[in-house]
C-alpha cells in the first residue's frame, strides 16, 4: 500500500487550484489535490538565499574583486587573493578616518552578531533592521535571504563568508580575523546569520574570540528556524497533553562524520518534539535509530525546505515513510525537520483521523 504523505512543490500551470487556502496570508499560495498528495505552488524555483556561485553574490562582492576579469570567481584560493588588495585598501581608509576623527580618533569599532530569521524579511526585529542600516561592513552567510540583504545601506560594503557542502568561502578562523581587523580599524561591522546567531550558528565562537581581543560584541537575536517555520505551518512545538518539551538537534557532526546523531537513544521520546537542523544527509540514520529506540513508526513528521520564503516546499509523512517521501520530493538544503505528535495539530496534516484528533483534543483538556 502506498504511503500517505503531504508534499508541497511547484505545481504545473495546467492544474487549477481548489478552494483550499494557504496557511500564510502573506504568500497567498494556491493548493491543488492529487490522489497521493496536496501540493502548493511556488512563485519561483530560484533560491531565496545567496548561493556561492550566484549572480547576486558576485554583484554584491564585486567591489572586493575589481581586478578580476571573470564574471564569477569560483576558486576559493584565487578569490581570496583577488579580494585582499581591496580589503586592505578599505582597512587603510577606515584607519585613517579613525586617526583623523578628532579627539584622538573615534576608537575601535564594534561587531553586531545579527540573526535574520529563517528567510522572510518581515520576521526581522526592529533592532536588527537598525543595525543593518548603520553598518559599514556586512559579512553575510549563505542562509541570509536576498530580501534581507536588500535592506543594507548603499554606502556599506558586503562580503560573502557563507558555507555550503563542498564549498567554504572562508574558514571560521578567517572569518574571525576579518571581524577583528575591521573592528580594530573602527568599522561598524555587522555579521549576518540566518535564524538566530546562537542556535547552531557558531555565533558563540565568534563572540568569544572577539571579546578575548577586547572588541565589544552586540548579539541581536533572530527567530530561529524551528520557531518561524513551525508557526508558518500552524505547529505548536509544545502542547499541553501532547508534547511537554522540545529538543533541537543538528544533523552535522563537528568533524564531518556521516552519523553524528548518537543522541537518538535519548531523543526517542513520544512526549517530546524533535527539531533537526541541517539533517537531510543524516536523516535515514536518524529515523532508523529513533524507531529502533522505541519512537512509534506512525509518529507524525514534516520536512520543510526554504521555510517562510516564497520558495517553501513541505513534505508531511509518518516517520516510517519520511525518508522515502523526502527523497521522492528531492528536497534540498536548507531543510528543517520536525518530528512529534504536535505535527498532526497542523491544519495541513493530511492524516487527521478521528482517533488522532480525539486523542489530541482529549489530552489538551486535562
């Protein structure tokens, strides 16, 4: 028997939408139904984020590669070499401005670690917007959406320091040195990170390094993907009588191992909600371990690609079918995975049986 699932993906133009409505008024995305699934159209198949080889990224960083004759710089070593002269020139300008600023100069600059949320620019905090608008230099990651980067002031310089599988534009140590050098030169540096800078964002490492060097660091929190995406789908991460705790996991190990999810033995709790960041590559191992350690095979689950953006795609499935459904949908990074009974509380959950609804509603009354 075919598995039951709910898969959201770009829909062919010849399919007409039904009367179902989107969970997000801001997107107004039409739905259509098939015997197997329900899908939602995306307005574009292009990435809302800054891919390392994208034209948008090249245009933003072009100031640092003025000596390059190529339209796109793809080799990391060559790219860094091309950028060094312009980075040094900008540092000299900043240092001169600091020394000539009167009263002995304006002193060292500062660094703001700014969380930009899961992608929707309307989820930015007011404090984050103000920091972005005041920046002299913006170092930004891959998962900072293009719409957020459009808020950077015209006088600011932008530099991509993102990482993706197979390509790290900068090592973490190189990012540390960039932040330190420009802050020492008096710049107002903004380090933009997707989600929240202190949730799987290595913001703690950057903060610790800079503070040890005497640089003031201001952390501006962002809406982490777990909160933003679950709210988008109408999934409460905790719910009285259904889930009494929530646990955030990362699908990546520190040393790049293929199966870092050794915590599955303790995470297989039917009364808890699991949220897995960066977990596509290790999802088969995680699901197998969770079921082997006692998590019911029928546990509701959802995988969300590019959540809260117009390119959002969603796959709902029971845990036993999740890996196969994600593979069939060909989801790509970034994809967030939520596992737990609370997933069935979403108005989009396709397997809303009377038994499950009665269980959830009855539990919530106690």
